[in-house]
């Protein structure tokens, strides 16, 4: 950005000072908000957002991590995720429903205050569970499920105390980006997917947290049904209020 320059010894007037201050503030703003610019079309905002396909996975609390993998065990990073600070761990467990189980379900880190298992509908049916669509393991509709690790077994009770569910499609956003787009945590948006099976997914839940990057998450069933490739972009439709 071009710096305002003042001749040596020249007295600054108020206009010049306020211009310099405004320029500096604009620089600071630009540093914080690196969210992409939406396009205004048909009376609404259209925003290109990368789509991540969430394969079945689980999150663990510290207590359950210790039971499943041994006291003092820390998760090790297998792959960093698109959201900074989050990772797919090397650790995997056997997840057991009412009829059978699925081996090798991956733990995502870091640990959380409570444990939860996120499956696709296909996974749930395979192991004999009828699962609700939910956002968090604290949702009272979550179902009981059993986890088997190398060092122990844990049964999550469900009913709001950690359990299994099918994740509601959602979009991650920073607080800065959400303010800029005029959306808030809990809003539901449409996402247009172009390609061989053009589709609009409705009810994409906005989830806001400082530091998050714009990213939509769908599960493997949704991704496969629409032909989404992991990392491709979709068009988020944002109403102008
Ligand atoms: Zn997500």
C-alpha cells in the first residue's frame, strides 16, 4: 500500500492526519480479513467455497483417549486438516453398533470436552443404527455407540452425553468473514454444486469461530450422491438482508 508522505518540516493539517490514520486502519483490516470476496448476482451474494468430504470419524475427550489408548497417550498427527490446528490422527478404533462394527474409524484431533462419532447414513445402516442428523455430541438425539481401542473399551451413552450421529452439512467461517457476508452462527444457506449432477444442497448450517477458514463439510453419502470431489468448490448463496 502506498504510504502517505509528508514534506520535511511541513505542518500537518487535520485532513492529512486523518487520511494517514484511515490508510493505516485499512491496512490492519486487510491483514485480519483475508476471506474471499463474494459476487453480487440476482440480488444475492454468491461465494465460492471449497468443499471437504468428511469420512466417518470420531472425536475423543481426554478421559476416553486414556481408556482406549492407555494412560498418558497423546494423539499423533497423521495429516493436518484444512482448518488450522485440527488434524486427522494416526489413532483408529473399532466402532460397534447394534448388529456389527466398522474397523479403522479415524480419530480427529485435538481432543474435545466430550466424545462423539460422526457416521454417514450408509455406515449407520451397516452397523445397525438409526441415527439423527445433528451438529454436536451434546445433541440429546445422539445414540449410544461402543468404541474399542487397543487398550480398552468405551460405550458412549448418547442422549446429550456424547454419542453417534450423522453430521448436518455445514460451512465453517471466521467471525470476521461472517460479519462481512452478513451471516451469523446458526443461519442456513443454500450451496450450488456444478458438474455432471448439478444440485443445490439446502440447509447448510453456518458455524462461526475466530480463525476458521471458509469451508463446507458434507459427508461421504452426500458427496457421492452429488459427485463432489474432495476440495472442489461450490457456490454458497447468501441472501442480502
Ligand atoms: Zn466441519
